[in-house]
């Protein structure tokens, strides 16, 4: 590091030349009301930030090609309780991933927690400092709602946390796990798989979920479903909820089906632009989907990928 200046009594370091460069900053778990319910930005050794123990972060500037460096002289805490990013009412999840964002809000540093990855700029209407406002996968829980459309953000770490849907000390309660790789600074969560709950239409009895997980790399979502053969249908069509909305409408022939003891080589999964609902249909041959058989055992196994919705 070279150079520096004093601003407001704080010695500013020079020499930062890359976005997401950080010095003396770390993501740690903290407790307010419930154990592990808070993401906290502190010093690298976990001690409190202060004017004499400060940190630095460099982010893309709000002018093309430029960078902005910010000093951080006090801890920052984001309480997760109340936010559910669209997974509320679907049940508990063990080991969900939440991504920590540093945000250059037109020259002001903000911090946020996101469920969806691949973010480089935020829609101001999808940010809030009120946890209970965060009920869609593309929304970001921020220290202060982002005020300017001229903003840039970068993922600077992540936490792995358990989501308690309704039965804990509070609804939509998050408990950050305590393992050494459960709270990570300086690395994004791309390519790390996490669980998801089964939510669908037209089953009087849901099939057993053998595997349901997803990951995201950049703007691409990878989603995998493997169900047991014991579901009972209540209609000739089925939908299934995905964790992240799709950017565009698409159709993928993939996987295998089980419909009234009849196997087929493929199923059709349709995405809809700006929606997380997938339509799942049989595909006995290349071409149009085929209706399911009502009131019998229906199930499927498939893996799909699609572009994440960018609000």
C-alpha cells in the first residue's frame, strides 16, 4: 500500500486498485434476540471497528471504469429475522445460503444480504431495511434502502444458515451455522448447493422428496428435483416452485416421469419470464407436452438450468 490522507481524523490508505479489495474487514455471525440471527461486519479478527481500528473496501464506482474506496469505522449489523425471500410458509430449511453484499449507493456505502446471486446493481424498489419487506427472492435486506438507481454492488462473502419457518422463537427466523466454512469472507457462494422445499399444485398427497437442491453461478440457476413414486395427483397438470425467478420463457426436455406405472424418457419443464413457477408435463415424444393422468401416482426426476431474473 502506498500513499494516504487524513479525512475527518481517519487515516485513509491508498493503493487499492481492484473492486472488492478489503482490508481489516470480516463477516461474522452475531446474536441480538436469537442465537446467530445477525450478519455483522467487523474487523478482520472479529473485534469492534472504530476510528482507531478501521477497515476499507473498494467497489466499482458509479462512473464507468472508476473505483471508489470507503472506510468503515464502526461495526455494521443486519438482523435477518422476518426476512424470508419467498420461502416462507414452505417449511424449515437447514443450510440455506445468504450472500453478503457491499453496495456503492451513488457514493455512500451500504451493506445488504441477498438470497439471489449474480448481483452487480440493484433495483431500488427491491431493497429495504425492514426485514419483513423481504419476501421475494430478488430482494435485498439492506442497512438502509438503496436510494439511487446509480448504484453498484459486489458480493463479499456469505453465510450458511438454518431457516425456521413458523415454529421457532419468531416466524422467519434465521440461525447462522457456526462451522468454520459456514461464515465466509472474501468469496462468493457461486456453485455451492443448497436445499429447497417442495411446493407444487395438483397433488392430494405430495410425493416423497428424495432430493431437491439448487445452486447459482453468475446469472445461471441450476435446479434439481428427484421425487419418490408415491405422490397422488388431483389434476392433469402440475406446477412446481423454483427458488429464483426466470429471466425468460423457455422449454426444456429433461428427466424422467412416472405416471400411473408408465415411464417415459423425458418430461417438459417450462419457465415463465419474471416468475418462479415451473410447469412440469410429460413428454412421450419430441414435441408438445402430454397431460398427466388424474388421481394416480405421479412423480418426476429432472435437472434444469435457466437465466435468473434481473429486476
